[in-house]
C-alpha cells in the first residue's frame, strides 16, 4: 500500500523559519549599528563625564584619577568592546551620579512606560476599529467624510498640545481625572487607571487616526474584491461578510504599522511622561540628558532601540502567520 504524505505544512513551516531567521539576522545587524551609533554619539558630545562629576575647576590629577576609575583612560575600541560585552550580559553600567545600576533604573521605571503604551494602544484600537470598519463599509458616506476630516485635524496637533488641552478640559474644568502623578496598579488599580487615562488618551488620539485611515482604506479595497462579491451573491449578511471575510485580509497593514509605531509611541512617551510627571523610562531619559548622566543615557537609548527591534521581529512573525505568502515570496 502506498502512503501519501502531505509535505505542504512542513514546507510552509520551513519557509517561515527561514524567513524569520533572515529577519532576525538583519535586526541583529541593526542592533550592532545602533550600539555603535549610541556609543560614538555620546563620545562626540562636547564635555565629558568628569566635567559633570568634578566641575570645570577640577585639578588635572583629580580628572586623571577619576578617568582611571571609570575606565575612560582606555582606548575607544577597548571601551566600546567592554561596554557591548557587559550590555549583552544585562549590565549597562552604573550611574556615577546616583550610584544606581542603569539596568535597575530601567527595570524600576519600565512598568510605568509599558502600562502607558498598553493603555494607549487599547484606547487607539477602541476608537479606530469601529470607526474604520464603518467608514470603510460606507466609503464616501457622511461618517467617512467626517472621520477623515477629524483624523487629519488631530494628526496636525503635537503630543504636548493635546496633553495640555486634555489637562485643561478633563482635569481642571471637569475634574474627572488627575492632571499629573502616577499610582502603581498594584497599590490601587482604579486610581492607577485614572492616573493613566489622560496620558494614554493623549497618545491614543495621535495613533488612532493613523490606524483608522489604514483600516478604512484596506477594508474599502477588500470589499471590492471578487470573493466578497461571491459572498454577497450567496446571500450572506453584511456583518458576516465584514467580520469573517473582509476584516482579516484588511488587518495586515494595521498590524505592521502598530509594530512600527512602537518607536513613535516611545518618542511620544518621552514627552507625555514629562508633561504628566510619570516616572517612566522616557522621563528617565530626559533626566539623564539634563544631568549629563552619559552612562544612563547610553543604556536607555540602547534599551529603547532594542525594544523597537524586538517588537518589529515579533510583528514579522505574526505577519508571516497571518499571511503565509510573505515567507513563500522571500523563500
């Protein structure tokens, strides 16, 4: 008896693994370039760490002693190699100003930034999905025109202006939410959500129009496809055509941009965490700049860049699952 073995599943899996392997290799190269750029950028800045610690009137022997203690007297390639090797092991150095390990400083502030970006994405999707689906379904209708105009208007407003407007209206006039401050979720979940609502809403209002426009455009295109016409000819209800047949192939661009927008959210979080006095990674970055804490600044920039690269790799993995043709085209 002859047995027939279906090798299509194994072939698709091999193509997917090979595709993700190549993407991971590219992203590792990006990380290497990022680490080099970060290290050299701070090395080329005017002034140095000894100026921050000892002041402008320090004696040459004191400067030489401190440079020897911090390893600044070693050649640049040797210092860079030591920094990268330690960073790979999770050691980003210790701030000479505060005495705190950079890794610990980031770990203490990371939950705040993660909560902010998670809430912002949830709010952005909560606004974008229903409006984008409706606008795409009723392309050219009144809702589509209103939503498109409002989206362009919101995109023209900077993060900090939106934040200040929300503070003015929702915190000062209506007194619905606190203007600044942060309450840990573990201490009081309800107050934590209240304290994060305004900053999360500020970021969401910037991201939602992008998601909405993408979903609306892709969904309107998908609804003109032949398989949708066949589904309608079979008498399927509109909600089933939208949710079961048209929505999934219209989500690819949205998912991709969500991953890319992690970098945009991180950049916006730096501003928003400062405006709303949130003790997150973005505010740590600002504090490191103002105090000229170069070691902390190096560590935070490398961490943010690594996060962006890893998230994009995860998006690539999800995208290859949703659309197996992607890995096949690059196989």
